[in-house]
C-alpha cells in the first residue's frame, strides 16, 4: 500500500481505530491501576488515555463519517472517561477564578481617566476598589465553574470506577471491531438479533 492508500484507509476507519485504541488503553489503565497505581507505567497509560480520550471526543463532536447515535454515545462516554481521569483531583474552578482575578486586576488598572455615562471611574483603578472588584469577579467565576466542575467530577468518578471503566473498554473495542467487520454498531447488532429472535418465537 502506498502512502495515499494508507492515509485513505486511516481516514475511512478513524472511528474504529479510536474505539479500539481507546478501549485497549482503558483496559490497560485498569490493569495497571490494580497492579500498582503509583507506578510510572500507570501514569504513562493515563497520559495515553488523555490523548486517546481527546481523539474520541473530537471524533464524536464532529460526527466523523456520519456516526450513528449509538456509536457517538459510546465514543463520547469512553472519551470523557479517559479524558477526565488524570484531572479528577484538580480544582479547575479555583485556578480559573485566580486567573480571572489577576486579569480583572490588570484591566482595572487601565481605567485611569475613564468615564462611564459621564461619571469618572478612575477610583476603580487603584487601592481597595480595584482589589475588591477583582475578588468579586473571581468569586463569581468560581461559584459558576465550581458547580459545573462538581457535576463533571461526579460523572468522572462514576465512569472511572475500575469495574465500569474495564467494561467500557471492552465495549469500545467490541464496537470498533463490529463497525470494522461491517455489522454496524453493537446496538444495531442487538436490534437485528432481537428482531430475529422475536420472529422465531412468533413463528413457533
């Protein structure tokens, strides 16, 4: 196969590849976690999971090659589980709030000589008013993002419970193989099997 043919194959089978690779990484993450969660191997696999998760989220978001709903859901959930695992204990809300406080403090310093509706607001560019407004801006951002962060972490912890992550890895691999073999999504296979079984039962 020449380079163009290989690239074409990769593009045509991107969904299957990210599913199988993501699933295998998820299974290896669980195995490494149970063996030694403090090992370098486990941390390296989490990094690979981060990359695989990002790729899966991208594929799900853009609807690569016209993904059906069932496959999109599996890809998205698998990607989210891998992507969130390294960040389960990181408090992004606090980091973002601190960043906003710094930016607000800097921007308020540019209000020297500024007016709002004809009212001089230079006083906001110095001293306690500048500090208080910066803290208020950071606090508002923290309250909003902290709520969202807690919701995301709850789902992340559920999906990263190792028995569920292991099962999710198996499902991702099976989904990728099923699509590559031309059977469609596992859900499609289930519907076909269910309809055939129903026909046999009613035909008896």
